[in-house]
C-alpha cells in the first residue's frame, strides 16, 4: 500500500466556478490532478484529501464532486476544511459517501498497515497578537478534537504507525522554537507523518515541510504541489 496526499481540490459544487480567477496556473486544475492520479495510484493505495474539497454549500450539491473523486483509483480519506460548508452532519455524510471514500472526524480509520486520524485545526496565533475570544474558543476545541482522534487511533493501532492529517497548518516555521499545541500532541502520540493544506499562492512560502520533533510534516495544498499528488508513504 502506498499513501498519497493532495488537498484543497476546490471543486465547483454544482456551479461553474473557474479557479483560474486565482491565477492562470489554476486553469483546468482538476483535469491535471486526475491525469496524475490515474497514472500513479492503484486501488490498493490510500489518498488523503485534507479539506476544502468542494465549494458547495449543501451536501446534495457536493455529491457530484465526491463521486468524481470516488471514481478515481484508491481508497480516499477526506477531512473537513474551512470552505467545506456542505459538511455538517457526519452521520448524513457517511450515509451517502460513495464506496471507497471515508470521512475522518474526531475518530480514526484503520487502513491495515497504517492508522489515520486528524482534525481541521485552526489559525495559529500570529505576531504575538492576542486572539479573539471566538478564535481562542475554536482553537482550543480543535486541539481537543485532535487529541480525541489521536486517542482513537492509538487504541486501535497497537504497534502500527499513526498518520495524521489536518487542514490548517499545525506548525509554521516561526513556531519551530516553541512548538504549537497541535505539534506537541502529534509528537506525544508518536505520529510518524502529518499532511496539511489551506495555504495558497504566496502563502505557500510560509508553510513548513520537514521533520520536527519526530514528525514529518508536508504541505499538500494542490497548487503547492503543482497539481500532482505527493507520495507520502511511510
């Protein structure tokens, strides 16, 4: 089993929403992703998609996008991003997910050789500025959700490796000295690798990809990867 990752697919959600408004490099972006996906991924592989999957506002409008992804090879693990407004009830979502697609939320997924977990995350505090009360509340909630997911993964993993995915960056270069609550949890639970997305355009340069405190981090937003999947096999 090989493991691939690519995030922030930003499929149209039933409406025509050309992504090249964000730059000409986005033109026909999903066709390019599909071609690379079909050339490299087998049905025995796992593909991680850490959020911002569809612009749809309602689940019914996102289903076409989900089916389009499901038609590609491999098992797909999806995570909620900040633009996935269609993802509300996990029970409803799981009831209509296409075969071979699994949603991770506050729990873990046993893929055999590897156990996967994760949460959306939230914006890391910047520049020493105090976060708003609302941001602080969401941040703390996401830290708790990550730990819930890690606990679930550890219970079923035994000695098998843990792999995490988040949507927001769990770590940025400016936090390398102090770490973050997310990074500390990932290390404490022995996670081997963590993929994340959310960053686009010039912000890609702010991302962190590399080894930190025993965990390998990879930025996998699709434009950061030039619209080709990243092989993140352990």
